[in-house]
C-alpha cells in the first residue's frame, strides 16, 4: 500500500511539473549593442526557469553555450554573445525545457566596410495583422537578398500603450502576434527609438529594449560606413542648452563615418494629416544636419509614408508599420516631395559614395508597390 501511495505521489509530482512547465512569453529577439563582435539576444518566460542559449556557424550550435538565469522581476533573460567575426552569419537557439526556439543573425561588418544595406519602418502599434504584413515584406527583403539581414530601424510607437504589459504581449510580442513578426524579431536586430506611445506614464520601454543609453533613451551606434543617432524627444526636452543637443552635435562633429543618419519619432518635416511638423526639430536639429552633412532623418508619428527635403536633407516619415493609416496632404508644405497612405517599409543600400533608397507598399492589391526611390551621391563632381 505504501509503495502504491509513493508511486502515486511521484506520478502526481511529474504531472504537476509538466503542467506547470515554463513557456516562452516573448522572443527570442535581438538588438545590436554597437560592437561589431557582439549581438544581444533577449527573451521572456512566463515562469521561473533556467534556459540554455547555444550558438554557432551552423545548426550544430558548436561555438558557444551558456545557461541563462533570470534578471529583473518578470522572468526576463538577456545575453550578449561576444567574440563574433564581423560579417559572419550565426545560428542560435534558446532551449527552455522541451521547447527549442531558433534564429539567425549576421554580425555587423568590419569598421572599414564601404557597403551596407539596412531596413527601416515605424509605428507598428495597434493592429498586429497589418504589422505582420509589413514584417513579411521585410523578411522577404532579406530572404531575396541576404545582405539585408543586418538591422532594422524602428521609429517609435511600437505599441498602443508603453505602460501596458498586455499591449507588449498582444501587439508586438507574444501569442497574439503573427508568425512573420515573430520570425523577424528572431532573425533581425531592431535598433529603434522611443515614441510618444511609449513615453506616456511609467513606460516599460527600457524593460524590453535595454539599449546602452547615454542618458534618458538616447544613444548612438556605428555600423560599417555609417553613424546612427537615436534621439529621445521625450525624456529630456530638447532645448538650446540641453545636454542631449550638445551630445548630438559632438557625435556629428567627431565621427569619421561617411554616412550619417538620425532616428527619432516626431518628424520636423512631414505631410500633415494627423500631427504638425515638430518645430524643435526644425529650429535645433535641422541646422546641425545641414552643418555636419546628415544624409537621412528617419521619423514616424504620422501614419503614412512621406519624404520631405529641407535644404538638401532628406526627411523620411516611415509611419506605416501597422498603426491606423492617415491621409497625408501632398500640398502641406513646400518641403513635401512625395507621400502615400500605405503600410510600408524602407530599404537603404550604401555602395561606397552612393546611397540608394526605396520605400515599398506591402498592400498586395496595389499595382505600384514602389512608393518612392532616390539616390544620394557623395562622389566628387
């Protein structure tokens, strides 16, 4: 009788462990921390668990293996893989009990690289199905051309409410998110900026995106031939004497990179239809762009595609990542070059002293999916 009782207890304990086994809640997902020998992998589990992260040059994952324990107070895991060979493709997997979650990434190129391809989008909030179609287009871009498996910019408004765990679960990560978005997160690092929907209230933004911030939510990174500045328009008000503005100028003045890009949420030059042009950008950031030769400014906030040109600086509104679309106004200002109401993403190709830009509509019913294209040349006349 005692043996039977003990056996029954053991069976119940095993069953309880199976039933209560931790499951993946978010991720795995990636961001590039700014060192071309590193990549950061993150994920969140729905209960306490020890996970294993393995990586290698193929699906044997033979280069490295670590056990990952939790950090913070919500079953999160994070590990920065180091010792990578610039430009090489890596395979990784996260083992969680009987679950296995896989992905790939390409390490950033050599510092003296003269070529680069990358993607950009923004305002992915509110409608996961539309967001998923945009991510399908982006995944298709690097499937067709593996040189686009580098990184993706995201110009803010990731979710409807940055204070809501439910919105992060249902609109960007988690079970309610569609397969293309989950695939993209696992195979392409997202280096984005904070939007107004993340900045309201006690935000969870840095909980899920713990980039190496300088202060507030601004930081920078170099990638091959380019410098990227990620600007925070909310934590610290951009004023004439603010430390963030001084940091922006110092970054632009001291870099030796050929190509320079800015990324923030509220555009200084856009096409109306929702939000007016940000005058702080016009008064304080635009003069620095002109002085130091910024090539493209990426923003979102208005839910459409628009390109404006102000004194030779290209300002892109890439706000069609999944948020409810708005109607742009082609005659909103003298700066508007083109615009379209569309869910979309952008592709940028740098080849030495030439840059090629394209914006693509992801609506399959549109007979003209190419929204816009242009070239910037640094070649001597």
